[in-house]
C-alpha cells in the first residue's frame, strides 16, 4: 500500500506542470514521499523502492505524450509504444530511487538537518538525470514554480535546480513542523521564509531594456508531421513558407524548426535568394529552419537567415537522444521504429550570435532550451533569445504547454525575452519576468506580429550558474557522510 500511495502521489505531480500549473501541488506530492522516507524504520532498500515508485508515477504521467511520437509517427503499435515509454520512465526513475536510498542511509536524527539532507539528495538526483545519459531534465520539480508561484522570484538568482532545492527544503521543513512538535515554530518559520523572500524578489528587475523596439513576426506554419516529409508535399510547403513571409513582414521574421522540409542543397535553385530578396523588400531578415550538410556528409539541424544582413547560420548543438542521434547499444530500437534524421551532428558550442535589426540574437532549437546552464554561454552578449521548435511529433498533448513553461524559466534565468516560433504550437512571446505576453492557439496557421526590445544586464544566475548550488550539495552531503561515519 505505501508504494501505491507514493506512485499515485507522483502521478498527481503532473497537475503542477503546464497546462494545469497548480504549483502548490508539487509540495503536497513530494511531501508524501518525504513523509515516508523520514521514518527511522525505512532502510536504503525500502527507500529505493519508494523513490522508484514516486519517480515512475511522476515521469510516466508527465511524459506519456511520448507515446504519440512512437505510435502515430514512429510506426510502432500502440501497446508496444506504451510499453517502451513506460520502460523509459521506469529507467529514468532510477535517479529518484537512488537518491531516496542515499537519504535513507544518511538520514540525520535532527529534524532540520534531516530536511536539508533530503533536499540535497533530491536535487542531486535531478541534476544527474539532466546531465548523465540520457541527459533528460524535462519535468525537474523546479519547473513547476513559474509565476504566480512566489518561488519564481528565486529563479534569476539560483536557477531552476536551485528553485527545486528550495521547494524540496521548504516542503521537508513543513512536514517536520507537522510531525515534530518540538521544532514546529522554527521549522514552519524556516519553511515560510524562502516563499516570502521569493515574493519580494519577484519585484526586482535584474536586467533592463536597451535600444529601440524592433518588429518581429513569429510564424506558426501548422504542417502535420505525417505530411512534412512526403515528397508530394515539398513544393507546397516551400510555397507556404514564401507566402507566410510575404504575409507577415517584420524586421525579424522567424519560421519554425525544419520549416523547409528538404536539405539546403536540395532546395530549388534561387529559392533562398528569392526569400532573401522578399525579406529585404520588407525591410527585414527571415530566419528559416532547414537541414544542412557539410562536405563529409554530416547532417545538421540548422537555421539560416536571409535578408538585409549577410547570410548567417546556427546549427543545433545539444541533440535529442533517440530522436536526433542513436545512442550506443540502441540499434535494436531504430530497427523497430521509423525515425527520420536520427543521424545528426552537433553544431558546436562556439557558434556566433546572429546580428539582426540591431539585436544580438541567440538561437536555440527545440530541446536545447531545456538546458539553462548551457544557454548561459551566450550571455550577457545576447539581447534576444529565439527558440524554433517542431512539436508536431507529439500531437495535441502536454508537450507543447510544458515546453512553453520551460521557456518561461529560461526567460527568468536569463533576464531576456524568449521568442518562440513553432510548427504546431506553442508560438509565444515570453517576457524577462516569465510572463507570457502573447501566444498563438496551437494547431492554427498564423503569426504573432509584435514589437520587442532587447535587454542588457546580468542576473545572478547568469554570473554563477549552478556552481553555488553544487557547492551547497557537496557541503551538505559531505557533512552528512562524515557524521554517519562518526556514528
């Protein structure tokens, strides 16, 4: 029964993420797990199973939309797709399982220390899941704390993982306040303090606008995934791109990821030049998603610009395992599933920013904006952050609002506007305070036409990234290990 309870509690955490965004549910969900792990009778083995149950429930409920890609577009049967995604989530749940076992081994006897060690263990697991194979940080608990959560005020200071640490710490302190009468006032006060301070920090502007506003068109093409790579639709899609750029003139016109469904070298002769001429005639530049290749035959997921400025290019650097490259030992998976363009090459970390309309534009493609510490590399030089995505793979699911919620955290961390142009949704403008000022309805064709200003300045998180948090985790866990050895 305890394992079923934590499994259901983990599954309920999906309601804390977009599109539901009930941020207060994450402390309740994780608090159920902590309430069981804190008991002296729970040893490492039982802690492992409890963490595994919670993680499996949370990850499968939050990521079940991956089934759509395998079944509808990957050619696998529905039952096999569900089984494979469930196994994937069970494997990812090993991270919360291992750190739950670690906490059960290190668990201090003092309530406040117990809460601190639990938070450190938990966030260590989330950071490892986001940095070690398969490097999949989606659904980190910190993402639930977008505005209006008071903890959102901490995001520009400590980042998403740091916010997750504060969430876990305050939740554990609240549980200790309920369970241990002797520390009730102290634990409750310590639990409330970060939330109150976060509310105050939300009023602080870490960055400031610079320069004149520029006109932007964020274009949503709405091409179904089962149509995108068909040879008989290529010319129609190329014509659609040209029409949409003509319809929505701006200084910066942004098309989605892979909006041109052929390799750059296979485009009709003069096609890109014609788009560039049209963009120049409208006084701007077009950013187009297209696959490129080099002399060695390596494939890149790229965006290219054409228009007033000299042609520029950015190629995706952080690729999606299974979707964009084949991890070693998983050839059997690709023999089962039909996934196009699964042999891509990273573009490299030293690519220049795009200079457009007086702005220094930092591009990132789809999954790349899940890695906040990597996006710090382009700051403070970048004035605008632009993401292009194609989430048509996942149908009308939670993938789109969850991805937009991730972009909101990137805006808070960087203190920069996050401009999103997607194929089927969610195309949006996210302000530096994490607020979504404009958004297109998913699965519609159109554009957001607006004016935005670039931003300058540096948030604390841009300065130091996750290094202070790593220091805290090292100090807390080292002290807990030392005390356990003394015992």
